[in-house]
């Protein structure tokens, strides 16, 4: 690339100029000169075998830096989304704890009624009361988990811990679902778009360009240098008379440089080649890591889908069992022990639904993060954005 430079300079110089004695009595003349000049200099490398590798390496480094910044953004979004769904899950568990407490209190009321009618024993009533006390304890624990989850979420999004966050409740209508893409398709897609893996490819390219530049350093180079401007000088001497001058000055220089021998040449080229090979190994290691991450995220996502479906079936069956046991208990054909067991299953089913839904959302975000589609605006998984 051509380089155009403007140079302005001034100087004051005193020097000794030898002169024959017949002309100068002392055999020399002392000259003082004040000089001012303004020049335009143009330098252009006509032949440089390292120019292309240098430019390509710089471009690769710039692209790699941008890609790594994009991966940092994805990591921040992944951490924030994960904590959001954890907080949403904690809020869902709190709502389930309220429902479980209401069910336990209803059970205590029915146990009181049966005890008063002589259909239940005192241990039965105390068992129901213990269940209600346990439900209150779990409710208090759930309230504390919500507060801690919100505190962690404020840290993730970078706001003050005192900020009040309003978190939407879990939405059963917008859950991620199964998709037709195989895990192999997801892996190959991640190889193409994962910012950190693509950045590794750019780093390999930069290492290759450094190697090419190291080899090009021992090839010939040719350049042209041109300068021109105005120079003014005001000389004076201690013998004789000198006149001032202000004239246009210029110079043209062409040069050819070729390093014939350098004892470090072999080592420099070998070092650059080693860096290129190391960059290639790092790229392969990153690719293997991405493959494992996508596989793990895919298995976790598919498992979470099945768990969420099973939890819905579990809840429906537990609700039917509880309603039937409660009706039978009122008619005196089922014991309170059976009713308490049905109530515990119903409580477990409610918590299982909340946990499985929160886990499904977290695994959906994890899969999107592992494949590199997070924040790309074309995520194939529904419901993965908070």
C-alpha cells in the first residue's frame, strides 16, 4: 500500500568546512546555517511477497475477535435465560406449595368432621394435621427459594439487588417440542455457526498467514520512494559571504532488497509452522468439545420432553386418585391413611410438573446455546426466549 507523508522541519547547524589557506587564512571556515523545509514523501512497495499474508492475517484476526465477542454475548444470554427459568420454576413451586397447603387444610377439615362423627381416630386426625404442618414448612421454604432466585437473577442481568422483578408465570401453551432434526444435523450445523468454533478456523487461517509471511521475509522486495518540497536556508560564515536560498528540492529512490543468508531463517520458519499446527490441533479439540456439548444437550432436551409429558400424566392420575379417595373417605369406605397417601402423591405430582417444565425450558436454552443458534433470531425451538 502506498504511504504519503507530509514532513516539516527546521534546524540550525554550525559546522567546520575545510578550505585552502590561500583562500581561508586558517585553512577552514566556520559555517552556521538555519534551514526550514516542507516535504511530501511518497513510499510504495512495488514487490512484497509478505503483503498478502499480512493483510489476510489481520482480517482473520479481526473476524475472530468479533466472533469471540459474539460468543461472549451468547454466554451472557445463556446464563441470564437459565437463571430466569430457574426463578420461574421457583415461582411455580411456590404456587404449587400454596395448592398443596390448601389440599392439606381441606384434608384436616374432613378429618375433623370424620373424627367428630366417630369415623376417624385421633391418630388419623393428628396425621392429617402433621401433613398440613409439613405443607406450611414447604411453603416457607418455597418463598425463600423465590427470593434467592430473584437475587441471583438481578446479579445475572446486572441490576441492583433491591430492584423488584416481575416474573411471568410458567406458560403451558408455549413449551418446546420435539423436532425432526437428528443430532448429527445439529452437530454439523454447530460446526458451521458456533462463533467460538468459527473463530478457531480464523485463528488457523491467521497462523497459516504468519507462516507464509515468515517464508516471504526471505524473498526479494522492491520499493520506490519519492519526495519533493520547498527548502529555505540562511547560511553565514566567519570568512567570506554566503547568500540565502529558497528553492524547490526533490529526490527519487528505487531499491531492491534480498536477504541472501540468515542463520535464524530455518528456526523462524519452523516456529511459524509449529504455531500453525498447534492452531489446527486446537481447532480439532474445540470441534470435539462442541460435538460432546451438542450430544449432551440433545440427550438432556429429549429426556426433559419425556419427563414433562410423564409429569402431566402423573398429575392427572394423582388428581383422579385423590378425588376418588376423598369421596370414599367421606362415605367411610376408605381410611384416612389411604387419603393421606393420595394427597402426598398429588403434592409430588404438582411439584414434578413445575420442575419438569422449568428443566425443559433450561435444557431448550442449553441446546440452543450448544448449537450456537442463541441470539441469532432464527431459533428453531419455541419458547426458549425469556
